[in-house]
C-alpha cells in the first residue's frame, strides 16, 4: 500500500464521526446496537468469504492478489471498525 493509500485509510478510519445534536433514548440506542451487531456478524461472514476467494485467486494467479477484492476487504474492515465504535 502506498503512502497516499495509507493516508486515505487513516482518514476513513479515524475521520470525523457523526454526533447527533440530541441524544436518543436508551431504547433506540439498544435497537441500533442490536441491528449493528447483526450487520457486523454479516460483514464478518462476507469478509471470510472474500478472504477465501482472494486466497484461491492468489493460488491460481501466481501470488497476485485481486486489487478490487483487496480494496473491498479494506473498506469492509474500516466499516466494521466504525460500527464497533458506535
């Protein structure tokens, strides 16, 4: 990953996070937390599938990773981190 790519990832991962002007009730917070937990589990499953596909691609193509899959995996990992921060 080049230096500019690392800056982009750091910006997306550690960038500003939306803060609402008013606080939600605890029940809404609980509902959102449960929904995000379900989405994180789904995202982890997708990440495992993408990892296996990337490994197979690297076996077939002489250790050359698929850049689009690698970028997707990076973006998905960043989303999981942001969702966990909620």
